[in-house]
C-alpha cells in the first residue's frame, strides 16, 4: 500500500523524527506496563500511596504514548506498538515478576524513569533540526517524566 499520509518533512528529517518517535513509543508503552505490573504486585506498609501513584504514572505514560503515536501518524509513519516491538525495542531496565516490597518498587520505578529521561533527552537533541514540532512534544514529555522522577526518588531519601 502506498503511504496514505503525506508530510512536509523531507525524507531525511522524516526518518530521523520517525526513529525518535518509535523509540519514545516503545519506551513509554514499556513504562506503562512496568507501572501496571508494580501496581498489581506492590506489598508493604506504603502499599496504598504507591498503588495510587503507580496508577498516575501509568495514566501519564499512556497519555503520552498515544500522543507520540499520533505524531508519528501525522508525519506519515505508521507507529508500531505491538508487544514484540516493545519487547525488542525498549531501552528500559524492566521489572521483576512476583511480589515486590514497597521500597524495591520505588527503586525500580525511579531507575526506569531515569533511563527513559536520558533517552528522551537524546531524542530532544535529535529532533531539534529535523522536526521542532516533535521536539516540543519530547520536551513536554520529558518535563513531566522529570517531575515524576523527582517525586519517586525523594521517597528513597
């Protein structure tokens, strides 16, 4: 099938931007899955606030991965959020199976947020010239992830 969506980006800038968007998509989907897995398996005295905070993190990740996928579509590239693609493409640290004590959950979420923020900052730089519109989206996402990272890591102090 020919591409049903055109873009004003030249081929090189479309490729740079599409690659950055695809990477962000799989990382954000993975973050949402990590957050949901932690939500289901957290145990300990801080269960209730962590259970709620994890839902907020999952909602944030889901909102942003939808925005990222729609941006990809807007520049004429079909996003790929299939499970196999997420598994092979995510750069996050992941999350262990089984029941997890509250402090270990906070550590895991903090670590994964740190990784995704680093990766988003690379994407911000990569899209600076290629597509400033996508760069703006990445800046917005990164700011929100950095806020979440702060809120998670202070629990370890």
